[in-house]
C-alpha cells in the first residue's frame, strides 16, 4: 500500500492499513491512523498526527513550519482527526510556541482545494471549507460552519457553529453561531436558516435563533444590552445560551 517511489522517514509511524501514493514524502514525527489514504505528491512534516480514514488528495503540504517570523524551530504540532476529506493544494501549518504550540483540525471536515489553515488555528467537526478559503493565524472555526470560496479570515477571528460565509467574504471580526455574512468587510445577512433545517433544527429552535438575531442586530441595542436581554431567553433555549457564550469569548467584537 506504499508506492515504491514514496519516501517514508524511519521515524514516521504509519498504521499497516495506510496507503501512500507515488512521490509522497512523509517526515519524522508523523503518525497516521488506519484507513487513511494519501495520494501522490503529498508532503507531510512532523510533529503531525493524522487519525483514521482520512482522504488526502494530491499536492498537499501538511504540517509545515508556521509562517511566523518569531518561530525558532520549536517542536510545535499539527493534529488532524478522523474521516476528513482534504482536496488538492491545501497548506496546513503547525502551531507556534506563543499560542500553545498546536494547530488542530477535528473530524468529518470537507476541505476543498487551495485551502490554507495557518498556525494555531482550531477547526471543529463537520465544517466545510470551499475552494481557497483561508485562515490567518490563531483563528477558530466551530462545528458545522461553512466558509464559502475565497473567504478570508483575519488572525484571531472566530467563526461560530452553523455560521455561513458567502463567497469572497473578508472577515475581520467574529461571526456568531448561526449567522450568515457576506461582503468585504463581511456584514450580517440573517441566520443560516436552510443549513439549520438540514441539520434537524425544528421550527421552535429556528424561531428562538431568529429572535436572538433580531435582538443583536435589529433592536438598536448596544452589544452589552443585547447580551443582557438574551440572558433571560437563554434559560429555556440552549442555542441562545451558545450565542451568549460566543459573545463572552469574542476577542475582536462581532460582525455587526
């Protein structure tokens, strides 16, 4: 299952059920779990851990040094979970010592061609990154978020669970859960109603999220006052509670 032209460092650890295509290079400190398929012309550098049943297509560069001038060859890491699809020409960088030393990508993500995930980013589960979406350093993308093609996310920004960014969005502030944004710079355009329905949100949950959106974006309240108003609704609505949690951990303020 290892092509004769592939180069596997003796210090790499590959399960016996990993396949590696022609001319791929697997470096020292790389661990790859069972069932993962690596196409030809892929470079994976360590320390990097890749889980089970991933499909990694051709011409990817995974686990390279962070694009950070402060980086001085410290032993930082990249972790990729299970069942991810990673299409062609993606670049994922390891973390930096200044931010925990870890870049992490979760499970069941669909990552299309030319995606860049920079150092110290945290990507959850079941996200979709369309072609050429890019994260600068220290970004966070939560579960089920969808980044449209050519979306650009500024460093330290966060994209909440079930959020949706339109093609070509330029994001310089945090995108709350469930919200759809578009433009350069990105502005809010309602909630991701169709995505929520596809994921099994019933009408009661969707209605509570819509009311919360109106409180944040249509009421004329300051963010602090909107948060206070949402706190009462959150007692009976876990989705609203997750919005409040996101507001509380936001570092760059919300897209508003």
